[in-house]
């Protein structure tokens, strides 16, 4: 049992090091040797868990995306009215991005780079299914604009990444009033 836990711990340290180094240096300036050093493992150990750097980054992306969406949908129920459901999901996403800043920054980098392969990207999208289903219901009920889910995400969710990065830089503080204004702006951008 202790050996299994040690193995899980090593893998988790590799994931953690990947997130930190990618956030600070970008994908291309994050060699496997740096990841291994930060995780306190030999470079060869990485290959016990991951095929190569691409596999490591893809699996890190999927793991972080799972954590993100689990948090986002934890208090959401599909029986909620569309507007209430969207508000709960949006505010949980905002909370995640502010509390789990490193993970959120990693996802933002992944969303804006071709580094993540398409299979992993599609796997990540599957984790957003409750939000996509809510939007489909909202479109059917005539509450949400009948546009691509990518456009809805770009206008309603992506601005949170900008606000998170702005707050991390110290240029802006998201207090309760700002969060409510941001939510209202998000809702107004997608509602009919």
C-alpha cells in the first residue's frame, strides 16, 4: 500500500510541476528535465507514468479540466431553470478560477495553444456537457441566443480568465460587486 501511495504521490508531483512550469515559462520552455527536477524525481521516472511530454501535458490538461468541471457543476441540478442554473455554474467557475488560480491559468494557457492534441481537447469538452446541455435547453426555450456554443463560451466564460489574470497581476480586485457585474454582463451577452 505504501508503495502504491508513493507512486501516486510521484505522479501528482509531476502534474503539479508541469502546471507550475507551464504557467511560468510556457509549454515550449518547459523541458522534461525541469519537470523532473521540480518534482524531485529522475527524468526516467516520468516515463513510468507518461509516454512523452505531449502525453504528460495532455493528461495534466484532462485532470485539471475534470477538477474544474467537478467544482463548477457540484451545486448545479439539471432541473433548475436555465437562468438560475447558468448563474450557479458561472459563479462556481468564477470561484474556481479565483481559488484555484494555478489550475485555472494552466487551463487558460491550454485553451489558447495548439499544444493540447484534439483528442484531449474533445475529452475536456465532454466534461462541460452539463453547461452545453443547459445552453441547448436555453436555446430551445428561447432564452439563450441560438449561436454556437463556442461563441457562448467566448462571451460568457472566457472573460473570467482575463479578470483572473488581471487580479493576479494586482491591477484589479474582483470584489462581490465586480463579480456580480461580471455575471450580469455574462448573462446579458448570451440571453435573448
